[in-house]
C-alpha cells in the first residue's frame, strides 16, 4: 500500500500572503525530493494566484466558482486529477481568503470519507499584521464587525497561527502581536515568519511534520453572520489584453493598474481586502511575469515580482476584493484600464470579467 499523501491546508484572510508562503513551502518540499501539487480556490475563474504559481513551474489545479467547503467534490476531483498523471507526495491547498469553518467542512469530511489515503497536517492560518493590529486591539480593520467575524473565526479554528511579514515589523510589534494572539487564542502555536524572505520557514516546516490534532467538537459558526461578512465585499476577476504600437514595460502596466485603482478607492473610502495584478507578454509562455499588489488602504502599491520585460502586446489578470458594490467596482476598474491604456497608447480587449458579491456559503458536508 502506498504511503498516504500529505494534505496541508493553509488559510488566512485576503492579502495575508498565503500564495507567497505556499510557493516557498512547495520549493522547500521539492528540494526534499517530494512531488508537490497545489490546489488554489476562488469564487470565480481567472485567479492571479493560479497563474503566478504555474509561472514558477509548480503543478496547480484551480477550484473556481465557489469556496472549497461549498464544492468538496471539486476539491477531491482536482486532487484525483493530479494522481492521473503522477501521484503526489504532498498536496498544498489554499482556500479562498474570506472562507472559514474548514475543519468541519473539509478536513473532517476528508478523514471520514477518504480514510487512510491522506495524512492531515496541522491547519495553519496566515495572519496579516495590519489587520491583526487593528482587529485584535478592537480598533477595527476597515471592515464591518461581520467581516471581522470571519477573520476571528479563521484564527479560532487554527492549530498554527503564522504571523507573516515580520521583515516589515519591529521586534516590539512582533512581540505585541504574539501576546495578543496568545491571550485571545490560547493553545495555538504562533510562528512569526516572512513568506517573502523565508525567515523562520524551517520552524513551519518542522511543525508540518506532525499530524493534525483530533477535534472532539467542531467550532460553532453563525452562518448568517458569515454570509453577511462575505457579501460585504465586491469581488472582481478580469482578464484584459493591451496592444500598442509602442513598446511598454510590463512592470509599468501592473503597477499602474494597481496604483490608479488604489487612488480611486482612497477617494471613495472603499477598503480593499486585496488587489492583485499579473501581467505577461503574449510572446512566450516561459517569459517572466510582472505582479503588483495592494493589501489594504494603509499600504502602498508593491511590485512584488518584477519582470524587466518590454512588450507591445500584454495580458493583464486583475483580481480585486473591495468593500464596494460590484457594479461600482466594475466601473472603477474599467475606467482605470482605459486610463492606463491611454498612457501606454494601447488598445484594450476585455477577455473575461466577473464581478459579484459572494453568495451564502452552503457546505457540501459539515461534520458536527
């Protein structure tokens, strides 16, 4: 009988740094000779994270259209598809950033239905410090209490809390956040780390050598509050082609789209949960990609991956999760696309655009 597949699920709120961490962890596991596969998840197709991970040579399947908990079969189908090609040693799963209650709806049903096929590692949740500071202190994180309810439930169901972005924090800030986490969520292992630099990744790697702890009871979740918290966010995924007679830098395109949208959202007082843009040229699949993002209204636009590539034809994948009605969010994004295109002397063609509020979560299974 083959060894069970390691199943590692890493959750966390929008913009916490899950994808960066998963990519780094996948590379570490690959260096140990393990065959690693990743399942990403989003409420709609056209996810930046999926393309970003694929651009790094990682094997990825995407479950789109609903969160893992509402599409349990989609998750298991994605994992089975990996096996049809080569059986994974490890599967890393990244749920939607606005999702919670994953132990009762994913981990426990998997254990019940798939038996010894998988060994479940401790469930880890990535914490974004800016949100953590505001919400844990009671100051509020720019969202309603119902959205903050989701954030807190994510921490509550975790076994490990990953305090990310410590490369951007002082030792005093790290210690203060650790104290608040230990006070409000006792019993969780708190690991300060940096997904960007890899600092303390070894500590997380060691923590994932153990098995998930058994749960005698499942976390209580008020699905009315949960649904209202998710519906607070406008959700937009778009894919747009840019074509110009003049050569332009992909990095200018990705940063320009995020920065222009950031300025508009500040004017509107609309809190971003996360903005992310991935730009690629249409010349070759193996050319570098450019990725820019914004994690909240207190932050600046960041070029997280520079391509250094110039092109006359490019594709931009835009993901925006904002406290704004979907219709208004669509209008802002479309106007930003045209504004940036005008600066680049480019014509645009929108290939895909989905904008909506997430529907009420209706789990496929829920173990009580």
